[in-house]
C-alpha cells in the first residue's frame, strides 16, 4: 500500500478534521498516512512520499497561519521535488468570489516550482454546499491514490 503525507492548513478545524478522517479510513485500508498539522520543509525533504495538501482558505484567498511558514519556506528555498506526486483538497466559501479556494492555488503554484507533479484535479469544497467536507474528500482521495 501507499505512504502519503497530508499537509494541513486549518483555522477552525474543518481541514484538520477532514485530514484526520482520511487518515483513519485510509489506514484501515492498509495505507500509511502522516498528518502534518504544522509542517516544516524537513517533513517533505526527508522522504519521497506523495503529498496531499488539505487546507482551508482564509481572508482573501490566503493560507491559514499554521501552513503559512511552510509555504514561505517552500517558496524561498525551493527544495527540488522532481516528479513527486501531489494533490490538493481545498476548503473555501464561494461567496468570496475570485478568491474562492485561493489557498489551494497558492500551494499548487509553490509545489510546481519545486518540479513536483500534480496528480488529478484539485478538489474544491464549498462551505455553502457541503457541511461535511470529509464525505466529499474520501472518494476523491481514493481515486487520487489510484492515479499515483
């Protein structure tokens, strides 16, 4: 089975709950999942596990405070991750218009700059339509795992 690392960005706990639910379910299916609530660069440079970003979006399309230091270090140091598979699950509120799920776009761009390889489409979960993001995320992540 697959080992994956979930990089979590969460303010009120929705993305963290989603990541923990994914870990619990995927581990019961034989995968090894590491949930990183305050990721640092060493969490990705010390291994080759596929990366899954699970983040909410704050303010005007920004990253949550717990994921921001990782993002800034990633952009500044650009540790090369050629071909490393990654996926994005982003929670947002479509009433914010153009900045809807902007945190996912920021992480995607930063990971592309390290030569990582995006697998699948970004899962954008709208808080106006979904009260349980983990219910949408689980089938998506199963399909994502089949592609990596």
